[in-house]
């Protein structure tokens, strides 16, 4: 029996999260939060103490514990695999690290055709710890679906070309505009690596996948269509035969929502800048939407959080499928209690 023919846990297949992804009727609006497993949780800080980020991502027992923490605490409808978008790049041998307070830093940025040779194919053996962790997780999660994830080719390319985080993406755009063939080849190579990483997660038991394009909001629509869309589409097409829901999310992508829908996802994530009733007009029919409460709202009063959550639910009332989430990740100093209360509120307000 091939991985694509594996029978899915019926309870997982019948979960509110997967039903919403498939635009089917749900018992309540499902909830999960980007970065729900992480710095906002004291139990996370305790188990991660003294362990570097990339090492944390390579310890199956630790990954399992961290991924489970928000499910236990908040009662969310899906878990998301704890990892980092640069894990597959580290796995193929690139010299990079995640520096506290900075983010991923690449020792030798990729800016020439010769540099492309450092991007070899990713094999399942390169990330055997991912397979082990996901098998452990799916055994623990029971009826709760697990979302696998990866960084999108554009965002990975940006880190590789810039050498680290960037506000203006000047080296990235210089390469994209100045050597479009090298840029296309770089994104194509990264699309293969990303697809291989997602396949490992699906074959190990992930029930859905999300592609994060954190930096793509820096582009104009014409540049996205020409220079990014082909690579993102290649990733989604590569995992399509597995028939698991595919989610696409980017930050500051209000002007790109329609194009991101064209890339091939089943669910389009929306940040907090565009109301969901407007987002559905931009994305078009046939897609579920995910989002989109402003993460900063969680620092306000409970009444304010509920009022803003109600606005999101009202804007989503006409959607074929809606997954409640934040419009970006949980901020590090968020009160975990606010997330638990928000999850309960959404469940109560949407119970059918």
C-alpha cells in the first residue's frame, strides 16, 4: 500500500478543521493559531531552556511535546508541527543558524549561479527526525489533525539571498530583476526541496499542510505572477496527489490574495488587514479562508477581544469554509489565557 493510499483515521477525517478545509458543514468554526506552540507558553520556555532552536527541531520527543502543548492548554482544533522554515535548508548542509533576537542567518548568501550547486535535493533520510516526530505525534493526537508546514520558495530565497532577515529585500529584488533566469532556477530548486519536505510530513501522517510565504507581501502583483507564482504552484502540484488540504499564507498580501489562490491551495490564509468578506471577493470561489484576528488585539480587554472576534466571525458568515486564526503568529508576550478564552468564545459562538 503506497503512502498516498494509507487509510486516514476516520475521527481525524471527520474533524471540524478538515471539514472546513474541504468546505463542508462543520459542528463549530475550527480554531488554531499560527505560532501557537512557542514563546507565549511558559511550558514551552521550560522545555526549551538551554536548547538552541535548530537543535530543538531535530529532537523528536521535544518536537512532540512542544506541538502538543497548545492542544492541551487551549483546546484548539488542530496542531501544527513544531519546526522552522529553514530546517530543510539546514538538512541539506547549508551553513546557517537561528540567532536569538535576529532570526535565520546564512553564512554564505546565495547570489550567483555557482552558489546554486549548494542546494542539493532533500531526501527523507535527511530529515528522519521529522518522520519519527510526526509518527509519535499522530499516535498522541487521537482525533486532532496535525498540520505540516514549510516555508515557501520566495521567502526561503529571500533569506538565502539576503543572508538573514531584511526590511527592504534589496539583494533579493536586485537578483530577481537583474538576473531573472538565475532567480527562476533558484526558486525552482527551492520548490523541489520544499515539496520533498512536505511529502515527508504527509507520508509520516500529517493531515494538512501550510505553506508560509512570510515575506512575499513585499512584492507587487505583477512581480508575484511572473517571479513567484510558478514556484509556489509547483509545490502545491507536487503534493496534490496526496489529497490533503493545502493552505497558503503570507503577510501583507492583501493585493496578492487572488494570485495566491491561483497558486493551487485549497485554503487561503488572510492577514488582519483585509476583512474576510472582502478577501473572499479577491480570492474567488472554490477556496476556504483562514484568519484573521489581529494578534495585537489579544493584549486588550476580554470584551475587546470578543468584540473583534465577533467582527471576524460576522465577516466570515457567508464563506463556504472558514478556519478561525490570527492574521499572523501569536506574539511572544501574549497571555496564554487570552488564547484559551478566545478558542472557547469562537466554539461557543459558532456551535451548530
